[in-house]
């Protein structure tokens, strides 16, 4: 697998996926302060501050450099506004297995932008980065994330029962597991 930032950035004319920059820190901090994002992304600091966002951007640069993952700002093409985040984490380099994760800022939800971003990233992962399996996990209670996976062409494989823990809600988390293999997708 090769992880080189795409040049030019990935785009379908509606959303663009580009690397994070320090200029994005205020947008990240504002989005991640939303309790709905914190509800589903359990490892986010709370409260989420600009210093957390700055640390995140710097960590994405290191992850790219060390070929541990690919991290993108999801940008609305027409306005240039950051509307979300999407990342691909390398799970197994030898088997070329990766996992996709994402969040969407409140004003952009329900517009299909995240589905577009997942399609762009998973297509790039398979076609350019050499992924042989793109995996996606979502809390079974997160209906919006489950719909994104399905609309992006992923196949639901099953449930990882009680495989995580949500500290904010003090509960074990069941994750739905989805995958996309080369030649699949919409």
C-alpha cells in the first residue's frame, strides 16, 4: 500500500477531500464541540478546544508521513467551507486492510455530503492506495452513519457485540461492520 496525498485533491464537484491545515483549526474545534459528534466519537476530549484541534492537525501530518493513515478535510466545493472529516486508518499493511471513519458538522448533515466523501475516499483507497479491503464500523444506534455506509455501497457483514465502550453514556457499544472490496461500490 502507498499513502501519498492525492494531487490534485479528491473531488466530485460537490465535495473536495484535501489535507488538513492549521487554518482549519477553528472549524474543527467548532464542529467537535457539538455534542452529537462527541456522542458517537468516544475518544474526543470534552470540552473540545482549539488546542485539541491543532494537536489533531499535527497528528494527521505525522500519520501521513508514517503511512499510518490518510486524513482529509471534507470541504463543500462551491463555498470552500469545511463540512466534515474523513480518514482512512491502516489496519494491516501486509493484507492491505484499512478502516474509514468520519464526522459531519451540524449544518451539513442530511445533504448527502458524507456519503459522497466516503465514496471518494474508498475509491481512492482501492484504486490509488492499493487497499484490498475497506472496512467501516458504526455504533448500531447511529442510524445516520449506518445509512451513509449503505448508500456508499458498503456491505454489512455483521455486528461486533459489546466491542467498545461509550464513557459519556456509560454503555458497551455494539458496532455494525461494513466492508467494500475492489470492484464493489456505487
